[in-house]
């Protein structure tokens, strides 16, 4: 159902990450997309009601997490996708590839990560809000408790919006702290301290996996003229 990740799809710069296009094989991807269209249509009504009350989100766009495990029974293909992302097999290849970083970045061993996979791994299907202008995420780093994160993009066929792309940065002079005013919300970084290195476009059937840490500075570009939610599976350990 899924294509294997090849060695040339692992990148070290600006920080260890993977970009895998065509991750799900056809015709499975077409079946999954049919179910996602139905899910997105239902969840977008939530945003339509919100947009009547609020014009532009001030901080970041709301995200609807779906489905709970009971709701999966209604969508058999999505259930299979979630089961794959929840499997140890999915994570094993990343643990093997990046095991040398664990002790220096996280002070844990690859054996420890393997032993706690069932406890720590997480998978969600996320539908980001639609709208004329939807701000997503400025450059930041994730929680220091995360080791590996991933996004699987399922951009729907009728999504003609611009933006929603993942951006990767490097430090100009090393880590120099966060924006103080944002610490209560998330760990945002000043544009003066970082440099854009790579943009990974939000395209369908693309898997992006990344090794977390203070070096993983990233953001998500604002969406313009989005009539359809930004649909993706996301998770990590």
C-alpha cells in the first residue's frame, strides 16, 4: 500500500529530514482521497460558521482533529492509513537512520525509543481552516519532548489555494533565544536570527519526516483564497 523510502530521499541540510513523493501507491491513494473529500466537506462547515463570527484569526488558524477511533469505522481506507502510521514498522526506518543523533540531541538511546513506541507515538488527521487569508505558523521550534515528527499531505483535487507550505530555516549566528511575547503560546523565533533554507510545497501524496530539536526551525506559510481545508495526517514520537 505504501512505497518504500529510498536513501536519496533523506536529507541532512539544514537539519535531518525526509521528503517522499508518491508515498501511497495507486489506486489506494485515490480511494483514500475519496473518503477525505467527504470528511473535509463535513468538517469545513465548522469553519464556515466560525468565519461568520470572526473575520481573520489573530494568532493561528483553528485546526479540527479527526477522527476518533470509533469514527474510523465509517472510513475503511482512512482506518488503514492510520493503522500504518501507528505501526512500529513505520517508525523503525527513521529510528535506524537517525539513531546516532538520539544521545546528543535527546540524551536517550534508540533502544529506549523502540521500547516506548507504543506509549509515545501519535497520529491525527488534521483539517486546517479555510478562508480568504489564513495565517498558519511563523518560524518556531516544536516541543523539546518530541523526537521525530511527520506530516503526510493529502491536498484535495479542488484545492486551488496558495500557501500552506513547510519552510525550513538555519540560524545566522546560532540560537539566540525566542520572541519573549510569544513564549506563553509557542516558541517563535525572530526573523533577524534565522535564514530561509528550503520550502517544501504542500502537494498531495507527499510525506515529510523530520528529526526534532532546537536545530529544527520551521514554519508554515499563510494560505490565500482557501476554499477547502488543508488536509494532512500528522504525528510523531
